[in-house]
């Protein structure tokens, strides 16, 4: 399913309005930039090799991508080998750290002064 989503985003440019990839519902309904805003555009840029633009659209999601890939690999490994691999989600401090980073990212993107205003997409 993840590969299918990546193929869909890679083939349908979310950086242009009116495409098949829908805009962020939070931004559309409430007019605020949520922590996930720009993730589809980040993924599109990353799949096309533009890391700088990917970081512009959603730097936190870009930094979280290796953790998500690690989670997926550990899940596949544990199913195939019937031996669990260590996962970052199982560490005691992981939920609090992830929630804290999301909260900071949300607040930083809402601040109207520079350099935070450039984080809005």
C-alpha cells in the first residue's frame, strides 16, 4: 500500500493546484497549517530527487521518514523470520518525544515572525 501511494504521488504532481492529490483538509477547512501539511508535496519532491524542496515542504516528515522505513522493515522482518527486531516505537520515551516534536512543529509553523513564517506552505 505504501509503494502504491508513492507511485500515485510520484505520477500526480501535488505541487500544482487542481490535481488528483487533494489539498490538506485541515488547511482547507480551518485555514491553519497542520504538522502534516506539505507531506504529499515533500514526498513528490523526494521521489523526484529534490531534497531541498522536500525539506521546504515538510522538514519534520522528511526527518521522520527513516524512522518510518525502519518500522516497516522491522515489521516485515518479524513476519518473515518470526523473530522480532528492535523497533523505535517500543522505546519508553518514543511516544512523548514524537508528541513533543509534533507539538513544537505545529507551533513553529503558526508563528508569524521570521524565520518561522518560511515554514508555512
